[in-house]
């Protein structure tokens, strides 16, 4: 699986958009970008994933650059409950593929 | 909606003892994953099962074994416990389907080895 690089920590004001970057310069053509988050000691939670087109769901938006070497997870209106560690994971889709968690970004949403 | 159930939620054992962690996947999910998260660390994959067969294996010690039963629940058996086995153990499940990917995690079992 391709390696990802994320900033160790970020801060965001409540109500503002949180933009979390991820570099994955060695991503291959059949690998997707996944985002999970872990709120303090809870089980990780799936957020969104995409291949090359931008994706949006009820939780977030995922913007993938045209060369697919980096992506940005956007939480449009961050709340205090969005404080968590956010993991960007690159992997193939389908089958019983495991998740390989890297260091992630600790996002702190401040009041 | 039903979620992944793990039991027990907390477990305290002494060195060299054994422990059994249980995972009940979401109904009709056929794939189960086990992850270990040590203090201050990120989750690390241990082992997975698809349709009751082991499908992948990560950095799981030989002292650990696991299986998935006919009702799809899974158990992680840990023997000769060491202090370093103290961690959160998460189980996740996934529903059938080639394009289906989302893993649903349980609340975890916190194992403390003293």
C-alpha cells in the first residue's frame, strides 16, 4: 500500500471549515484514498473514500488532485465533536483488505 | 442500527494468564477484522476472517489465535500474556459485496495486563 503523509496536528475554530491535507505521492492507479477518524479511544469511524473524482457525503468532502498525489478532507462546519485523529489511508477497494493506519492528524476544534 | 459488539469492554489479567476477547459483527456482515492499539499508538491490524476462513494476517504474535464461528462471531484468544499486550483491541466488520469497503468498528476491549 502507498505511504501517506499527514501533518501531526491542526486546529480549527468551531463553525469554520476544517481542511485536512494528505500526501500520497506513490499511489498507484487501482488504489483509493480513504479517510477514517478516531474520537478519543473510540473505534475508528469511516468518513469517506474516493478514487479520482471529488466526493461528498453527509459528513465531509474529499478533494483529490488531478495527479492523485495528494488530497484534502473538508469538514465544512466543524463542531467540537469533530475533535479527533483523522487518518488518510490508501488501499485497493474491495475484498477483505485490511486498514493500515499511519500517524494521522490530530484535529482540535476550538470554541 | 445494530453495531459491532465486543465483550468484555474491560479486562484485567496478570502476566502469563490467558484472555479471550469476543466480537459480534453487525448482522449479515461476513468479514471480521481485529486491530490492536497500544497506548499512544495507532491501530495495528492483527488478523481477519472472511466467511469463517482466515483471510489475512498481520503482526499477530504466535501466542494469539483467533477464529470465526458459524454465526460469524469471532474470538481472539491470547495466551501467556505479557505487559506489552496491554492495549485496546478493536473488532471491525464489513458487509458482503465486492465494491463494499466500509469497516464498522466496535467500541473496543481494553485489556490491562499487570
